[in-house]
């Protein structure tokens, strides 16, 4: 890693330039940021995301309920055909075919006691009329998705923290490279000036006398 290599410019050397020492300090600061600051920021970001997701998961578990439903009949052919046509049209652009799930008409009782009937997606094997299965609804019986699992929230929070740490480390390394490039440019300018000053006398006998 070039960041660590820059720290070696601290070593004593009669040819060491002020810009070499400055580059060493820049490399050391970048190394500290990559090893300490970036992980700390990632940890804090992960904790914040985890807190937000865990709160959302808790609210979803309070608001969503797993209720039993009864299969009444297959969904109307027109609706099923329309869904299949829409899926086929969407897949044409990506040249991929998504698995089609059979739609059925089912009835269920909401937690508030109200009765509902509607079209829901069936399992991989279409159930027969009269069979029971469970669906997620809100307190009024409206269909909702499965609540967020706490372990999934932890995973997403960890990935967010890791992404934050990587972004900080990348930003630090980018800044270090820009600073080193600027220092190198200044060194070339000084070298050109020194060469221009010594150039007319270069190679002449007794020029240094």
C-alpha cells in the first residue's frame, strides 16, 4: 500500500526535501484514517441503520398479522391471462422469464373481525378449494408484505456500515493521491527551475570555481 510506503520518508537522509517530510505526514494521517477513523464511522453508521431498521421491524410486527385464509376458487382466467401477458411483455426487454405464480381467490377474517375476499398469489403448487393457508394482513384485513426480520435488519445494517467504512477509506486514499500528485508536480517545477539556472554553466571547465 503506497500510504504505508510514504511513512518511510521520515527516515533521516541528507537529500530529504521538505516536501518529503510533508508527504510522510500526509501518509501517516491517511493511514490513521483508514485504520481507525473509517472503521469508527462504519461502526456508528451501522448502529444507526440497525436502530432504524429494528424500530421499523418492531412496528411492522405490531401492525401486521398472520391470519388464516381459505381457498375459494382459482382466480378468473382474464386476470391471470392479463398478469401473464404483462409479465411476458416486461421480460421481452430483458430476455429473461420470471416464474409465474398462480392467482387464487381466497377469504380471510381480519384481526378486527371483518371478513374479506380477494385475489392472492398461491404457493408453488396451486392449492385446491377448501385448503387453508396463512397470509399477512394489517389490522383491517388489507394484504401486506411479511414484516422485516430482525436478523435481516442486522445484516443490512452491517452491510451499510461496511459500505460507509469503505467509502471513507476510498475518499481518504483519493485525497492522499491528489496531495502526492500535487507535491510531485511542485518538485518537477523546482527541478526545472534549478536545471534552468545551472544549465548555462553545465559542462564548462571551472564552472564551479
